[in-house]
């Protein structure tokens, strides 16, 4: 039987101290196990770094930039402590679920705690919807389309303001406060610019495969996560 911690066992002497050290800063051209970890975490977050081959090449660089953009970080392609933190690497001993945080939402008029995560343009969606959206965002990017989010999760006061504007005749149709699926974190307004645009056509062709469907006949920008 092996002793509990054999200093000659490379798996013990190499990986345990490394897991507690500050994560290495990675950039294009980096190679090795840390790059494999990076590639796996990017893929788990819905981005496309290519095969987890431990080589930080163009596809990994592009996935890192997409991820940084999605998280509101500077998209410089360098993986330092902020990017590692957003990827959910243990920082300071606290297990992270990838940056999700709990907020007060509403589902069909009933208050509910929901966990939201970031999508591009500084918005949030319920975490499962955010992972799917970020995956869709990366796929659109590789097809030459940049999806822009105009509205994602909304707080009660945000929905109240939109509803008031709608009632005043100064805003778009808005659901009664408490009853918008934006308050449940599953609705996302994408800046499609009308049904004739390449962005709309991309969404119409691909959104369903990521779980997003249109639910409001008069609002081509409004999509909901209903996988
Ligand atoms: Zn909407």
C-alpha cells in the first residue's frame, strides 16, 4: 500500500502545491497542464477553445477574448487572476460556480431567489440560460454575427419603470411588474434590428438549438430560454 503522502509521487509533489499557488498568467503561445485546465473551463462555460490539447493557440485566444467580453473584463486575451476567478477557479479557498450570484426575481407574480450569471453588454440571465446564451454568442461570433443584449434579467424596480413608460405611451409593451419573464432571468432582448437583418436570420436559424425561442409575435428581439 502507498503511504498517504509520498513526496516522491509526482502527482502529489507537483499538483498539490500548484493548486494552492497563485494561478499562472497564460497568454498565446503558452503550453502545458494549466492550458488544458483553461481550455476545459472555457468549454464548460460555453465557449469554443478547440480541443483541450494544452496549446494556447488562435482558437483558445479567441475563446478567451469572447469569455472576457461576456464577463465584462478587458478582452486582452491574457488569462490572469481576474479571468481565472471568472472561470470559477478556486480563489481564496471559496468554491465558485463560475460567477453566479443570487438575486430577487419573480416568476408568474411570485417572488423567488434566482441565481444569475453574466452575458455580454453588462447584462445577467439565470445561470443556465447564461451558459446557453454565451455558447450561442460564441457560435454567432464564429459565423460573423455579434449578438448584442439590450435587456436580460430585470429587477422589480426596472420592470416597474418600463411598465410605467408603457402605460404613459412612452415605452414598448411591458408586462405587469412581477409577471415579465425578464424578472425570472430567462428572457433576453437581442438587438436584431428587425426581421430582415442578418442578425435576425442567424437567430431564426440557430437560436432554437441553444434553447432560445421567440414568444412575442410583435417583438422579434424578445427570446426566451425554453430548452
Ligand atoms: Zn423582452
